């Protein structure tokens, strides 16, 4: 082996292998994720409409303490649900983008295949379990 070939091989040892799947193979996954995205967005609108602070007929002056507390609790609940739905929507959009690139099922951090059992349970994931744990431990 010539010296030039050895230098090229060692130049970037951490370069990720580029695996790309054909679009026809990922189309059913993309269709599933697109449907899931529509459901999540619909769910978010429904939760948003349940927010007592968005109800224009609510009494804002001289509300009894129990009414005010119920409104505060209802608002906190809907805010938490919307936050969770927002995270799922973002993650689903990321997974759909990876489908379009032909990279679905490949960890965005390490480039290895994501376990199929993990994808079955959490189809919008873009990380393998190892890298997910690494990110969670940094939080």
C-alpha cells in the first residue's frame, strides 16, 4: 500500500458511514408518520380549545377563589399537554425529514442502525438507545 493511501485512510477516522435507504422502502413509514403528525396537530388544537384562559366568556373580575383555582389548574394542565404535544410534533417532523433523506432508522449521532423494537414502540425516534441515554444524562 502506498504512503498516500495510508494517509487518506487515517485522515478522518471518525467519519460516519453513509447509509441511505430507497424511498420506496421508507414510503410506508413516511405515510404512517405523516398520519401521526396530523393526529398530533389535531390533538393540540383540541387541547388548546380546552384552555380556560382562552374562553372569552370566563369571568375575569371578582371570580370566587375556587373558580380561579380551577381555571389556574385547567390552564396549567393544558399548557403541560401542549408542551408534550409540541415535543412529539417536533420529533415526528425530524423523523419525517430523515425519511425523505433516506436516513430513517439510522441514529443521527453515531450513524448506527436503531433497533427495530425501539422503532416499533417509538417510530419518531432519531437516536439509538445508547445515544438517547447519553443525551438524557447531560440534562
